C-alpha cells in the first residue's frame, strides 16, 4: 500500500477510484473525463533510518521516529550529542541569536506545538540559518508533515523524550527525491438541477493524504477518506434525486502540501463561480458524537443559522457550532474569489488520530455519517 500521495501513483489510483464510483452512479463528469490536471512539486522520503546510542537495530519509522517531508537526503553521524534545547515560545527566538549554524537544535513540545515549531523552523532556512539537524520531541505521538520543497537541513521527530538521557551516538540516514513537475489531478462532477441548471451548490473534499514514507504508509481514514465518502454518497443520492439547483462535486488534490488543488480549481473553475449559491468544504467527518464545527459560520451567518435550525428540528447532533473565519482548508481559495462558503468537520472523543500511521479506520465508526449527509441535503433543499 502506498496511500494517496505521490509515490507509486497513489494519488492517481485514488482519483481513478473516485471517478469510477461516480460513473457507477451515472454522475456527469466535467473536465477531461472528470479530471483537471494540477501541477505540483513534491519531496518524497524514500527511506529513513535512525540509531541512538548502542542500539543494534534502528528505531521503527512511523512509531518511534519520523522525518519531515521537506528533509533532504542526509547522512548524519554525531558522537556525544549536545544540542541547544528549547522548551517554550518565550525562548524560541534565541535560535536566531545563538550560533546555530551546523549545530543540533532540540525542541520539546508542550508549550510549543508541532506547528509552532515547524513554522519557526521553516523561517530559519529562509534566513539562511542552517543547523546541522533539528530534533522535535513529543511525549504522545508523532505527526508527519509532507513537503513540497527541500530544506537545507533535516528535521527529526522523536516519540517520547529520548534526550532526557545522555545521547552518546546518533546516526540518521535519509534518502529523498524531489520532483518539481509532478502532474496530479482534481476530479469534477455535477448533477444538473431540475429547475436552475446554471446555479449550483458545491461540495469540496480533498482526497490526497500523506502517502508513503520508507516502507510505511499513512492511510488517512478520517483525513480525509471520510469527507470523500460523504461526497460520493451525496453524488449517488442526487443522481437518483436531483435537486432544483445543480450540485457540483470537486475532489481536490494537494491539500496536504498547501491547498494546491483547491487553489488551482478556484483560479481555473469548470463552473461559473458567480453562479455558486453556496460551497461546503468537508474534511475529517468520521466522528460527530460531540457535534459539528462550522468554520466561517459567523461570517456566512444566514447559512450557519440555517444549519443550526435544521439540526435543532431533527436532533441529529448535540450542537452545531458557528466558528470564525479561517483560511485553513480548501474553502479558502474559493472564499478569496468571492464564493460564500463554510468548512465543516465533525468532532468527538471517539477518535483522535491525525497525520499518524494509526489513522487507519479500524476504530473510525463514522458515528454520524448518515445524519451529516441528511443535514447537508436539507440545507440544499432549503437555502435560497
């Protein structure tokens, strides 16, 4: 298995699966038989091995350690490792005042989140501050970050706190390959309306995930096979029960490397953006015991309040929470082009895996899948 990224044609296999499911349900394909070519850049980690101290065997990739997707091919051997250590946001800027070039930097998560650290680490390369190695330690779990570029230094993620003890020896080997001209694809389809074919509701979900690293892969069940499953179910439903307005489905690539597929779709739309009545971006929809979050809900308040009203009439979810505006997912490129949109995700304590090898669906029960689909169907039927 290679997942749904850019090794072993993972994205292409996923897109072909989606297209075939749409064809089975007699949903009309747009573009080039459903496809819209999207050019991307990608850095693939082909292999990574790590040894610490006197371990005869390497640590387990994906379980004990990961390297970030923008790490370059590297062979690093260090004896008597003495890193600069950073534990909180208050002192993180000291990296730039210390002589960090060719040093080992160690960041401990806690007050610092993984994305705080990654944002800061990426700024180091831009300012030509190039440490020998960046290490991030996290007690709970390690999350993979895919890369669309290559850094000048590797970033190693460790589960637990190995550096609580003295590390006399570190050996890290990384093999990566960069492709600046990879062709991926969005998938477009439509069910034409019975009255207003030229106006439409749009549903967007990204189908890409993190793919394969070394010999492990990231299944991406909740992120975002769950959203894709909602779109496919809605497409099948509307193929048999067309709405008054057309309903468009866009399965986008490249979300994990910077919303590339949705950005391309918004700049090169296969439907008239001015004719979109409302757009929903669905990502991570496999839970729901606690409720539904509506990003952009306060900005597009009329639509958000209709979602709340429909839910209160049917008691599908314990709550539908209207959130602030945020440019954090595939709705954002469309919002920037003037399209009214919400980003919806379900949440609940029954499932917490994110960007790990354990987001495999074994315990993802799609708690509120049918109710979530019904909420969206009701909205399409009532929003004017």
